[in-house]
C-alpha cells in the first residue's frame, strides 16, 4: 500500500511538473507585438485600436500600446519601451522618416521585428534611413497610401465644387505623410490651372495645427482671419481632432457651408457633417492599414515571411473618398459601429496568406469589396 501511495504521489508530482512546463512554454511561446501610435484614443487612433484588438484576439497575440503624440523624442523612445516590454515585434506610425534610423537600430539590437503603418521611408529624401531599412534583418516593411494621389483627388473635388482660394492646415512640419499630401494638393492645383487658364485656383502655404482640437481650432481661425476671402480649407489630417477643432472654429465664425472643408481621416459623424455642409468631402477608411502591417510583423515573427536584407516589403493601401451623405451610407454600414472590414474567420485566412496574396487582398479592400463579403 505504501509503495502504491508513493507511486501515485510521484505520478501527481510529475503531472504537475509537466503541466507547469507546458504552461510556461505556452506563455513564452505567445507572440507579443507592440503598437507605437500618435494616439490610440482620438478619432482615427481608436478605430485603429479596434481593428488591431480584433486581430490580436483572433490570432492569440498579446499587444502593448504606446501613445507618442508624434513627438520625435517620444517616437524614438517608444521602440525602446516596447523592446524592454519583451515585444517580439512592433508596428509604428512615426512622424518624420529621420526618426526611423533610431527605431530600426533599436529593433536590430533587440531582435524585434518592425513595420511602419501610414508611412514609407522616401529613398530620395532620406537615403540613409532607406538604406538602413533595406539592410536590416528586422525591418519588415511598410503599409501606406499613395498620399500624392490622395491630395490631388481632394483638391480636384474642391475645384470641381467651385472653390478658388484654398487654405491649408497641416499638423506637424516635415511629417512625411503631410509632405506627400501637400505634393498632391499642389499637383492638382497645377493641373487645374493649366487646363483652366482663365479660372485659376490659389492654394495658400500651410499653417500647422498640431494634433489636438484646441490647436486645430486656433490655426483654422488664424488662417481665416488672415485670409477672409478663402472659400475652402484643407485640413490635411493629424488623427481627426485637428479637423474637429477646425470645424468648430469655422462654425464659431458663422461660416459653416460657406467654407468648403475637406480632409483625410473619417469622422464618426461624417454623414451629419456632409448633410450640414460642415464637410464637403473626405478621404479615409484607411484604419485597416495598420492591420496589414500587424500581419506582416506577425508572419515575420512566425518565420513565414523571410525578411530580405537588400529591400523591404512595401504594401500600398487604397483610400476611399466620400463627398455626399449617400456615398457615405455604405461605408458607414460596413466599416463603422459594430462592423469591421474583416470578420475573425477572414482574419485567420489573411494571416495564413503569402505576402503577395496579402498585398493583393489589401489592394482589393473597398466599400464594394466589404459589401460583397458581408452583405446578408
């Protein structure tokens, strides 16, 4: 009997040891991905978080969020914070491409995979950082929109609506995304003026409104005070709060509907803003962009995507444009509220794709694509 008890005791102990070992292995084996973002709570950032949280839950990934307000020191420090938190990889929306030199160095030193979202390193403007990104075994790549095309489309919408003197509100000087959009605004104006020599459009130099409602409002008011004859204002972006401040400033001056406002970053009540004339048009719907960067890093960690050391993955994400309550209705039904552009079973399918197939799926995302997949 004593021998039997000893044997049973040993079996119980061994079972516990095995169980603890398996659990410890499972805990150690769980992928952890950090997200460095300007804000996870503003209009755009909260939508990004909702999409990433859904993907992380579906794939069993642990996440760590760092809000860095697009302040350079905080952007570069965020990579160090995520490395110290034990992240296997990170995705980041930096402010200036020059910051990526420090970020990539931190990732290389800590063997932490990295991908950018809403951003791409320009080879001509930042050749050193571009070369560093190409050569890094941990810089996976980037997901971004064609910002020049985005800017050109928005300013052309304004021109077609009869706007001839356009103010411009950016968020931070030197931001790579803003510079791309500004390039597009200027190209659109130049194309219009060439085609319409007797009906010219004037685009003012940009003023910068930061990323808060208060600074966005003050900047918009200053632009209007200095240029009371403007009939349009482009609020280039900055997360959504800058735009809300600008709209409030225009309303306070009694100019709602008299100054056509366009922007990039969909607002949650865009339908109302379009109906009341507070907004003339908007591009956006791009909060799923970071989702694809997340999947790129996820697959790099798992060893499914080989990270080249002479180039990097460069994925282009499509913008969506709305300029009426009607055009917004389908977007609202399938992209906002309780809906997301991808259901859990679709997330699993996308996560198992090759890079080429994932890039193709990314390029196909549109309101029509989501309607086709999710319409009941």
